[in-house]
């Protein structure tokens, strides 16, 4: 019995003193190094969608797939001139690495949601206070047969958002 108490006391002291793993002093720099050196350069990436709202306009682009089978996704702001000509702003790109399943869902325009990073983001112990959620849902399921469901069944709106802003996204032709 005495031996059990000693072991328990040692375990409690060890548990209380180890705590959570510390964030490395260069942790933010390590996170940033996972992304392209020139953050806003998306010239080699392929446009998938053009998304617009009253608050912002973005191209959804994907880059190359890395050795870990992750694909870089970028939300690239653009402007539209009075003649309708589109030009990328060249700054404030939002980025994230997607896994294989997320990439497939994105390409298909199916429901996909993820957090996107700003260039100066640093996710310390899960803090994402200044980053945005990007949710894409361009799926257009057929309505249910009225014989079997009420008139409002399966009519929930599907939409795309960035943060709190609604976006209308169309595939790039």
C-alpha cells in the first residue's frame, strides 16, 4: 500500500511539472516556411473558381502537390474594371494546404470547409483569431420527389462563404 502511494505521488509530481509541449521560439517561422517564399506569387497556380460578393472578389487557385500529397490552395483577391477586365491585386493572398480528399472535393465544387491563413498568421496552440474560414458548396443536389417529402424538404440553401461574407462562386471556364 505504501509503495502504491509513493508511485502515485511521483506520477502526480511528474505530471504537474511536465505540462504541455512548449511552442518553439521559431515556431511561427517554421510554419511560414511551409509556404512559398513569395507569399503573393500565385502565377504558377491554376484557377478553379471565380468568387464574388459585394465585399470582395477572389480566384480560388490550386498549386502543385508536394511530397506529402498536400496541395496548396490560394484565395487570390482581384479587381474588376468598369469594362469588366479582371486583374489580380498582387497582395493579401490567403493560403492553406489541402489533403487529397479536400483537394478532390474542391475540384468537384462539393462541400469543403477549411481555415485559410494570412501571410503573418501564426497558429500558436490552435489560436486562429485573425484567420478566416472558407467554405465552398457549389453542389446542386436534385430536389426530393414531392410525393415523398414536403415542399421545403432538401431545400436548405447552399452557398460559399469567406469569414462572414457570402460569395457566389462559378467554375473558371
